[in-house]
C-alpha cells in the first residue's frame, strides 16, 4: 500500500497533467505486477464491492479510538469525509506491516458474507498495520468512495509509456468486465489474445458552444440527431453476443428483444448506436422516462416489454468480418453500416440512425430547432474523414445540443454539502407556485460559485424557520434559475413531476418570490416533452 499511497499523494499534490503522467508512469514501471493490475482496475472504475457498511465503520473506529460515538460523529461533521475522519481519530499503528495493494484488496474482498465479528476483527487488524495515507486510502476503498482525480485516458497513456504497448491497444484491453483478482498483468497488456465480447473504447463528442460556423466548410461534415437514450455497442463475434453500455456495463439480459439479432448479424460485427424505447405504432422514440423504467432491472416483465420495446439506432460500424474498422474514414464506415442493415430482414430491433442532409450551416440550424419534435436532444456533427477515436478527442465529433429548459424557483430548504463543502449549505430544495401555495418540485446542488455558496450559508443561518436534522426550512426569499435537460411524470414526487439533470445556473437577485414560475408552466413543458 505504501507505493500506492505515495502515488496518491503525488497526484493529489498537483494539477499539472505532465506531473500526474510522470507519477503514474513511474508507478506502472516499478510497482509489483499484481499491484499494477489492481491500480489499473481502480483507476478505470473497477472498485471492490463493499463488505462493510458505514455504520459499522463508525462504531468500530470510535471503539478503536477510545472515544464516544457522539464525538466521532461531531468530528465527522467537521471533516466532512468518513475515511479522513477515521484516519485522523485512530491511534498510530501499533503493528505496522508492509502490505501490497493487491494483498490488501484480496483480504478485503474475502470478507464478503463473513459474520460481523470476523469482519470487525479483520478491519481493525488492517487499520493497525497501516498508517497515514495508507490507512486513509484503505478506508476509502472499504466505503466505495475511492476517487483518484485521474481520467482513464491519462491512466491509459501512462500505462502505454510504461509498457511500450500502443495506447489504443491498451484502451481496448481495459474495456469489459475483467476481474483484477484473476487477471495477470501480462494478459492485461497483451496485444493478442481472445477478445470475445469485449467492447471497444467509445468515441465521445465534445460540446459545440460557438456554433457550427467555426468548423469550416459545411461540406466536410455529416449530421444526425443526438438521441436521448443509452449509448451502447452491440457485439456479435464467434461464440459471443453482447450489448455493452458506455459505462462498460453488460446489459444484454435487460434487452431480450435484441437476441434474434445474433441469428442475422454476420459474426465479427460490432455496431455503435443508441438504445431507445420505441413507439412501434408511430415509428418514433418514446421519452427517455419510458426507457428509464428498464434500466435498473435485471429482468424485464412482459408488460414492460410491451409498453416500452427497445430498438437500437445504429450510427457507426466498428468491426466487420472480424476486422477493426475504427481507423477508416467515417464516410466509409457509414456506407458499410447502411449496407449491412439493409440486408437484414424487416422487423428486427435495429435500424440506421437517419442522416440529416443539409446544404449550409443556416440549413442545419433550422433543422436543429426541430430536435424536440423528433424526440432528440440536438444534433451530432461528425467530420466525414474522421476515424473512430478513443475518448473525447476534440475536433472531429461535436454534440450541438439544444439549450436546456429553465424555470425560476424559490429555495425553501437547505442542507450542508459533503467533502470540502461540508461546512457550507449547498444542497437546496426549490418550489414553484401552485395557486397561492409553494409546491416543492426539485433539488439541486451544483452551478454556483464557492463565494455564492458562502454568502447563502450566512443567509441560511439568519433565515432558518425550522430544523429537521441536517435540513433547514428557510424563508422563501432567494430565487434561482434552474436549468434541466428533460421533464417527466413522477408519482413519487409531490409535484407529480421529476426533472432530468437539474442545476442552478443563476442566482436571480433581481427577482422576488412573486416572480417565480408556476406548476402549470412546468406541466406545459411536460406536454411538449412528450410530443
């Protein structure tokens, strides 16, 4: 753990990409191979499953520190981070022992399903073997809150420098559901081997903020709708049929209607596209809310399959006949994709995402304005000569989304944040007007500056009407502009509505509670959203 803790400290001490790259590269060159595998897993989001809950950790840490639980809780409220609080209150290690990252995590994962007393004894022993940053990091791994402040792309670049293997090859090898407990470092970085159902790293688009005129001649670009669904790769290779989400989650079983595609797609085919809930009678996408009902389910009941059948709209062909096509121009890949889909029998849940022909940028601008009518979020722009790159490489792919919806609402509840903002009120509940009443309809916690949060915190202290544990009911006076990407019906909310990605975009100091929007206005937006 000491080498990994040293790496963490080095990364935490700098904001320079070059310094982070150097620290990561040195680690991947010098750390024991099993530790390198686990580090690559952790930095690509593969955290071990939790074996101990937060309540148990609080109790055990307070007992080990010889302090009452109330004092631990007060310390936690000040520190704002459970792992940091535990690392600070525990006495120095009495039996320090060197332990590698791999060995420590194997011991941790072995605690799954063990009785509480066994887990307590093991955690106390490990705490007593570790000190300082090692103990902090270990506790972070227990809680599942581990973050390193390093992108997967930067980690992959460092791994490439350390091993001499091409970055694109490593990015592909790191995809999928490999298990760090059973994966050898040599296998992880190997350029050969069986790829099975392993997806490719997704190419991502950068947001277009200045308008398409900045991109040069319109003739160099291709456009299509930016669909509001689940980005996925559909893979059919010999002995493997799989659907992967962009979050590297295997979701094949959640979309059983795609299974017949295994009988008709040629082996060695990988398609990139968007999974959408589909209105078969109108031949158009359903709102994302209908698809969302299926996302969290391992098995989908027949009723839901009938109400929200899924379809993939394909927009790229990454592999054909087992040949990687990602380096080919987009226009060539698109032509081959169209031909492949045209040869499939009718009635399968796979279709080509339609292109949006346009003559010039004003023409495309006018089409983009109709995106919501097409149940889309905006327009995607891809350079016709572009390769299918790894990650978010600016210049060739852009997403030109519609401006978000927004409403003015008044803050009625406030709650303190977490981490470095634990001493500030940052999490707010907002209301709109319903007749003469204020109706809560959403929460938001992002979008303002630290200076604004500090000012609001002082205001909350002077304008609290009631306290409910950590929550304060405040005078309905501060008005904010709330932006959001979508709206849907929700019986779980008092307003009957739920917003998608709500955030504060402006503190409306120029407005009072009399100027806020109404629930009827939100319901009008809901009707627009549902088409």
